C-alpha cells in the first residue's frame, strides 16, 4: 500500500449551462432586491384593475393544469413527479398568499379556510417532490405497476 501523499483530485469542468444558470440566477436576485425596495416605497396600497376575474380564473386554471400533470406523474410513476409536485406546491403557496392579502371585508374567512386546505396540500406536494428526487424508485417499490393480463 502506498502511503505517499496524493495530489488533489480535480473536479470535472462544469457544464456551461450550469455556469450560465448560476450567473443568471445571481443577476436576477441582484435586480430583484432593489426592485422590491422600489415597489415597497412607490406602490399605492389601493389599486383598481380591470380583468380581475380573468387574473384569478386564469391562475386557477393554470393551477388545475399543474395539479393534473402532478396527478398524472404520480399515477404513472413518472420521473417528472418532482417537477410537477414542486410546481404544484409553489402555486398553492402563491394562491394562499394572494387569497389572504387580497381578501376584503368578509372574504377573509373564506381565504383562511382555503389557507387551511392549501398549506397542507403544498407541504404534501413538496414532500413528494423531495422524496421522489432523493429516491426515484420509491414509488415503484411502494406500488409496483400492474402486469398486463394474459
């Protein structure tokens, strides 16, 4: 056995996409922080907008589509489950946030009820995404696919 000190092992070169992604995310964060400060100082606390119904219906349609993709991925034991479940969880959190902060008068009770449904479902979605990412075969082991009848 050779006990001589070894040289450090060089890490493989990082792909350009990874480097570019890190740069763009850092740039986005650097731009978002002053933008948020500007919005916090400049935006009025009240605003009336047209197409309010289209905003909410459109968001909920998108949320339903992502839920359907997550359900499909879960049902089919798809490797896309972490992406779909994570996206669904993020949309649920956004929906809960906007339900609560835009609730007016008597709407707050309904928003809080939805919050009690959306937060646990978001937590479940994130848990599924993490579990499927760490161990992609766990769902197959838990529920093996049915064999076709002969």
